[in-house]
C-alpha cells in the first residue's frame, strides 16, 4: 500500500491559503523527507491546525471547517 503525504502546495490548499503564505506558518516537523522535499500526513496537518494558537486577544476568529465551510 502506498502512503500519501502532503507537500507544501497540498498543505496550502488544505488550510485554504495561498502557497506563498505557508512560509509564514511554523509547520510541524515533516513526517517524511524525500531529498529536500518535506511531506506531512493529513493527520499531522489537521492535528497541528486544530491546536495552533489564533492571532490576537481571544484567539482570533473561529476557523471555518475546510469541508463544510461552517
């Protein structure tokens, strides 16, 4: 069975941001490295995104769920 990992472009799509904005985030350690290319499991990125602090007082605006928009 082949493992599937998210690259930087995939992470940006999953977070709903542009690829160039990914560099502003302190992403978790990659689950895999292929040469100099980082890869993360969906679970790693989703867990990191759920637990990262929001901006400003009160934790920032609530995030929309990526699939439902709620």
